[in-house]
C-alpha cells in the first residue's frame, strides 16, 4: 500500500504559503492608480510594509478589516516614509496622514485616525499632496 503522506504534506505546505501571500489589485484615487497588495489576514496586516526596502511609484498596500473601527498604525521597522489613508465602508477617505516617517526605535509614534475605517491604503510618500487627495475622495 502506497502512502499519501508526502502528497498531503506538499498540499498543506502550498496552502499555507499561498494563504500568507497578498493578492494584487489595481485601484485608483483621483488621477493616481496603484497596483496594491491586498492584505486581509491578521498575519499579513501585522507585517504590512515592514522590512521592505522601498515602495515604488504606482504601488501600495491595501488593508481590509472585518469591520469599521479605529485602526491605529505605526511605522516600526519601516525603511521609508509613506502616506496613510483610512477609508470607510464606501471606500471614501475619512482620515489622512501624509509623509509619515519610518521608525527604527522600540518606541514609535502611533498614527490614529479621527474616524472609524474599514480599509487603509498605504501609498508612496507625497502622493496625497501630489494628486490632491483629501478627506472625502473615493477609491475606485
């Protein structure tokens, strides 16, 4: 009788690896469009952009939460500044933190939105100003 254990282990490994990778989607806000990594699990949200070397123009990270709440963000283990946009259920910007600097220390500032959000979009630093993105703008 032949064992199926190696095949099971391979399938389980593949499922775990693909379950921990972000899907990529294209999203636009005003005249700016981004290829974003969509992160919708606790593990992916906790890692975010940590340890990456940069965030190229035209790319970003889109955080999806289960419900609209106040989601504070910090820049621990980041290597570059970013713009952070919190959005409501309709994907309208409810709060914006521009050019948030990276933090390499153990005690990093926390950036807290003024309103509940279900989504958060992180984009290259300066894009909010460059494209005139403001509270009320809606993601497409």
